[in-house]
């Protein structure tokens, strides 16, 4: 680490013109600050690229409650623009530390607030407009016949679900048919045995 003192402005004393007040800014920097900042920016950039990739891969999800690709893309755009703005203003206003602190803090607070609103406000709005339990509603599930189902309007998905349900009903019917045959066989055996006992008694 190295200590760096930067002279900002000079102001003469109102009592004695031979005395000057010099405003100084004390900074503590690392010898490898440029390297560390480059690593930090690369790491954060990779995270933003990964978020953009995941948003692109999930853009075709039919379930509205699970498709956040549009809002994720808007959040990434918001973070990139705000980050560039913070870096630029920090360099321009380096001689005004108080103003730099106020501007950078405001931009960071605004960026995080907008990102959280983009991700959670649509879900809260959908929850307030729909009926049902919060867990099933916000996750895109509906409760039908004591079964949780994903909500979708895609015709292919609906046809696929109908075919699966039809297969389940056919399996249940075959099980009922087998059970009926077993009961019929037991009844016939019981009837035959009863007739045999009656014949022996005669």
C-alpha cells in the first residue's frame, strides 16, 4: 500500500494574505491497484454475461411465472449503464470527494432499487391479481383435483397433458377390470363349492 496526498484548492486567509489554506485529499492506494481493478471488473463482467446467457436460454418458457428473461435482461442493462456512469463520474469528480460520494451512493441505491423492482414487483402484482395460495401462484402452479399443475396456454402442452391423463385413466380402468375379474372368479368358485356341498348333502 502507498499513501498519496493530492492538493486540491488553495484559499488565502482572510486575516493574513501571506497565509494560504490548502485543501488536501489523502488516498491510500495499492501498488497493483490497476491489476486488482481489472480482475474485479472482469469478474463482475463475467457474472453479467452469465446472467444474460441464462436469460436468453430461458426466453422460450411458456409459464409466465417462471419466465423472467425479459426482466433479467432489463436488470442487466440497468446495472451495466449505472456501472459505466459510476466509473465515469468517479473519474471526473475525483477532486470533489463529498460530491463524488453523494452521486455514487445515489446511483448505486437507484440501480439496486430498480433491479429489485424489476424482479419482484411483477410477481407481487400477479399474486395480488390471482387467487390461491402464495406458493403455488408465484411458482406458476394451480391446484386442480388435489393435484398441482403448471399453468400454461400452449396447445401442444395441453394435448400432451391430456394424453398422459388418458393413459393414467386407461391404466386405472385396466386395474379395475382385473380386480373385477378376480372378484368374479372368486364368486364363481364360491358358488361352485356351495353347489357341491348341497349335492353331497342330498
